C-alpha cells in the first residue's frame, strides 16, 4: 500500500490532498507549506485549489504580515465528516486501532494486555517502503508461550490482510530484549533507529541503554 499518499485510494484530487495536509498539520499553513506537505500539484494549482476551498467555507484564509495562513474551518457543517473520513483513511490511525484489537482478543486480561508491546520498524517505519517491501513488526509479550505465538501468528495474518504486504514478526520478551542490549545484538540498534510504537506498552524504554 502507499503509506505516504493513502488519499489516492479514492482519487480525491488536489483539493483532497490539501485538505488532508491541513488536517494532518493541525495548525495553519501557508500555501507553500501546504504544497510541500501535499507533495502534489503546482504552486499555481495549489493556490487556486486553496482559494476554491476558501470559497466553499471549509478552509479559512488569514493574512499575517506578508503571508496568508490557511486552516480547516472546524465550525463548518462538513468538518465532522471530513475529520471522520481522514481518521479512517489515515493508515497509522487505523493500524494502531486494529493492532490494539488483536492484543485485546488474545490478552483479554487488561493487566496482562498492558505488558504487551507492538511496534513497526524497518522501511515502513522509516517511510521509504515500496509495494515490494515487507512490514516488520516487533512484538513483545510477557512470556514466549503458546498464547504469544498464537497472537504473533494472528497479527501477521491480519496485518497481511490489512496492507497487502508480507509481514515479518520479531517475537520476544522484555527480558530477552534486555539480554540483547547487553550482548550488543545489532537488532537493538535497528529498533532504536526506527521502531515506531503501534499499540500497547511503549517499546522505547525497553530499547534504552542501561
């Protein structure tokens, strides 16, 4: 899947890409900034598209000094629908939500579920994945037992269905990660460089140097 331009799934055009840029930013952007975030269109095309959105009322334009700042009009009647659409279109939002659901399925005890961590690393986490890239997932469970393996297998299967990519699972425990840190295992440097938490306990402290 295209992790950088998920809005292309429904071919939303330049206005859709600019709306998503403003939605993701959460703060007002100049036309040039919106263009850079959208990574599509020409400066002239972006300017006219923003003006069309301002005319429709869904985007506001505020002059600050010599610049014009554009922002989503959250009071507009269509904003709730736009917000909901982009939340569901955002692959990271949806991936986190679905991953948490798989954790809850295999670890229904909230106290036990709180000890589980899932993070993505490798090309998908770095943002340079292509259609041939695998998705690499770090899965940290309390024990390496049958339930942990069933959870990892199910997560790999579901993530393959969600993304269309092959999924590689690195299944471990916090204790084994600590041993790997002490042993200087190269996987620790890889995880420190680009592991991106998805669900459960944040893995960052587990990777930190002692």
